[in-house]
C-alpha cells in the first residue's frame, strides 16, 4: 500500500452524551444511530423541515455517547441548532478539541486492511479512513487538505462544504443516498417526508457528478449548457476536473459546454447508470 495522511483543518468535533443522546439524535438526522456501536461511523445530515441540507456530519459511536465530525466553520451553528432542539431532553452537547485526519491508499484506491484506530469512510471504500488525534501509520506520506480534496474529486464525491448551498441543496442532489448518508428504513427525522418522496417517486432530476475539461476550472456558478439548453452549474473544481450539479435528462448524449469551452460528464462507477427516473 502507498498510504497518504492529511490533517483536515476544515473539520472539527462535537461531543454528545447523556442518557437520551441516542433517541435525540435518531429523531433529527438522516442516519440510523439506534444500533450504532462503539467505534462505528455513519455519514449523515441534519436537514431543514423542508428537506434541504443544513449540516453534514460523521457520527462515531463511543462508550458513553458519540462524537460528531463536522465542518469547522459550522460547528458553533450546529451546536446552537442542536441545543434549540434539545428542550428537556437529557443530552449534553459541547465542542471538543481534536484533529481530524484522513488516510488513503493512493496506489490501489481500496480501503482494505484498516490500520488500528482508523475508521473506514462510510461513504465510499476508496476514500480511505478517518481518524482523530492519531499518528500516521509507519511509512505513510504526509499530505495536506488540498491533496485530500484532489483525491475526493478524482473519485467523484461531492464535498458539502464546497458544493452545497446551505438551505438550498437537497441531500439526494448531493448523492447522500448513494453515499450511505440517508437511511430510508429508519423512523422519522427532520426533513424525512421530502427526502423519502423524492426517492420513492423518482423525482431526482438533478445530481452532482464530475465534469472534465482542458485547463483551469470554470468559476463556481458557471452554466453548463447542452446545446442552447441550461443543463446545470459548475461547483468546486481544479485543473481539468470539477463537480457540477446537472440535469440528468439534459446531459445524456449531449454536447456540453461551459462559456463556450467543451466539457464532458464523467460519472463515477459508484453513481450507477444515469437514469432520470432513478
């Protein structure tokens, strides 16, 4: 293996505990935490009542509660939101110090044989592992968050911090359902009705997927055109590759462009067949 390790400075931690933490969180987020065991990790979101994305998170089970791995820029807002929901529930919610790290195998793109203490990224095995305040495994090459972003983008995985507009993006548009971020078998949570209806009725008209091109990325918000029709918009990107939110019914077999420059949709294998009815 050719392991690479990076500190994710854009992520921060929240500690949750108390006798009611599990039931409290179960009724709020998109993941099922009822059976979350110590050392297990789940990808999840907290939505608006209308079903739009507010906060993304990783939930890690602990001995007497759980730890939330969240966007650092949103941590205080999430603590405040959770505190509002708490009411009389016996739950303790507080920021926690700690460094979030990512570890991945750049050679094989697989996440087999996790080093001790590291947890497999629940979204996609090829993303690697996540850890808190761990030493890199022997021989792991040091990297920074930009390297991790390139790794993520190469796999076609959206980054909610870069690609999602708070209170505007539906989690299914950001592929949460395909990245194990939504449990459609659990009970009620905030925003469940809209999320379940979109999936059940095949109302998924737009999704995030990579586009490829020559040269530097177009600016975020630039229109993706299929001929003369608007087919989507560019999100975050780097040289030769970017994420875009696209209309699935307009990109199939179409010649795409951004500001007159040819681009091509490059949906990853994990996305499955592009199907308007989904």
